[in-house]
C-alpha cells in the first residue's frame, strides 16, 4: 500500500540496495533546568525578549562532570532498550557533535566503551546543527549496501561549554542534550526515503568558534580573548536558515513526489520559533503538522532533531507508517532535509 503513496528515490537508476529504517529512538537531557528568569539575573535580558524573539523558555545544562559522551551513551542505551538491541549487535557508531569530549579520540569511541559495543567501528562527524541528518544518511549507506546490519546514530552536545555566558546575544539560545536512533533494514518498511544535504563554506564566518583548533590553538591569550566561545551573526544566520531549509525540504519532497499535505509530522531544527514559523509558512505546513519542543530545550545543535523525534514517537504524534519530514540548518553553513516512512 505504501509503495503507491510516494516515489521511492532509491529505486532510481536501478539501485537495488535494501531499505534502511529507524528501528527505535531514545534521548537524554540533563536534570538541571536553566530558565529565562535565571538568565535575567546574569545578563541584561528579559523573559519577554527571549520568548518573543526565539520561543525559548528554558534549556538544560549538563553537570560539570557530565560530558557529551555520557549524554550520548544514555540516549543510545534508551534507543537500544526500545528496540531490544544488545550492545554486541551494533556494527557501527556515528556521533554527530560540535562539542566532543576531546578533539580526539572521537566521542563515538568513548560511547562505544561506555555502552560496551565492543564489535562496533566508531567515528564522529561534524556538520553542526545539520549533523544528525548527515549522520543518518551516512549510516543508511552502510545498511543499504549490506556492509552492516545495525548502526547506532547519535546527536549529542554540551554546548554550555562553548557558550559565553556573558554574551546575551548567544547565551540565551543554546542547551545540552542527546538523541540516538538504531538503524536496521526492517521488513515491510521503506524507512529513510531520501536525504538532501548541502553546504556553503563561503558563509563559514556566520557561526563559528575561532579558538582551540589548528588555526588558533589554545593559549593564555586566546582564552583571555574569548576565542574558545562560539560567535554568531544572528540576523544573517536567520535569513540563510529560512532559505536553505525551505529549499532542502522542497527538494526532498519533490524527489519522493510528495506534497507537504501528505507529511504527518515535520520536525525542524529547534533553533528559533520564528525560523520554524517562516519555514512552515513558505512550505505551506499546517500548525498541527510541526513538532516543536524548543521552549523547553533551546537549540541543542546536532541533538535537536533527535530529541524532538524521540518525544514525537513517545507521545504518539508519529506512528508506524507515517511520513515524517526532518529539516535542519547549521554552521558551515550546512543544511539537510530527510523524508522517512516511519
Ligand atoms: N536580550 C535582550 N536583548 C538582546 C538579547 C537578549 N538576550 N540578545 C540580543 N539583544 C539585543 C541586541 O543587542 C540588539 O540590540 P541593538 O539593536 O541595540 O544592537 C537587538 O537585541 C537585536 O535585536 P533584533 O535585531 O531584533 O534581533 P533578532 O530579531 O535578529 O533576534 C536572534 C536575534 C534571536 C539571535 C535571531 O537573529 C536568531 O535567532 N538568529 C538565528 C540564530 C540561530 O538559529 N543560530 C543557530 C544556528 S544552528 C547552529 O549551527 C548552532
């Protein structure tokens, strides 16, 4: 029945790979809630400004001794539990993050150890807020090509460590958390139908962190200059986000010969309610089709869509067989959209 609802782009060019589905999803957010009211006490801002400009009411902040890999491991364990997957079954772990525990080894290797997935290969990818869909599409290739049977994809961030808590332009926007999915080929499901990914390095200066890499290694001077904090041109980022998300979503739908009305649930990157509304308006999305939880978590970058997907599944918003559109945007610049038959 589902085959008649949409075109499966995988079938194009005679490609015979097997389908790849999201078997299960899990997420974790730290206990500590940081409200707008608390931020009013530390920077010159107001709950009214933050709510009206972003839609964010509160965000989660990880404990000092709670790292990206810890949050990632809990989200992964929850996804594994939901699908009845044992750690030894996992063939590959991909972690999308811009806040790895360390520059190396990869956070994926640390997660591998924490969840006991001894057989798994492991690596990180970095595409900022677009990282989860990028990772999903990479993981899918290993399933469709039959290289691996079980792939664990995680988006996890401890953005509180790269935010300048004295900069009101940025500190009100971000939060910590992790989301994870298990990929397998599930009989009877088309799963991940398509993903459109893009990047524009010409605009890398809109959102970046200058310090800590090979260009500007950490020194007393770099730290004193605050180069280890993220920097953002909010207005330009906003404009580019709307255009790129609309284009990517439109292209993904076109590839599947779907209209937006056929999508049960749109899960956009949870950066700013106004970006989500602008994208929704241009795509013709009904309000009841969009899943939003940024009021409680802020922008958790690579974790954002994964956490939202978990909530949408757990609350019954998404049921098996539903068509889901994920659409993201982030530093790089990068963007991506994916259509999934859940
Ligand atoms: N509280 C009060 N005032 C503030 C605050 C604050 N927290 N932050 C900024 N302001 C002030 C500024 O200082 C500025 O004041 P000025 O005009 O006197 O200089 C003014 O508010 C700016 O206001 P607007 O121009 O109206 O701000 P805007 O509507 O552009 O909203 C925002 C700013 C929320 C940052 C918006 O531009 C935005 O969301 N941009 C996209 C950001 C984003 O999504 N980034 C993540 C990308 S994903 C990734 O890869 C991490």
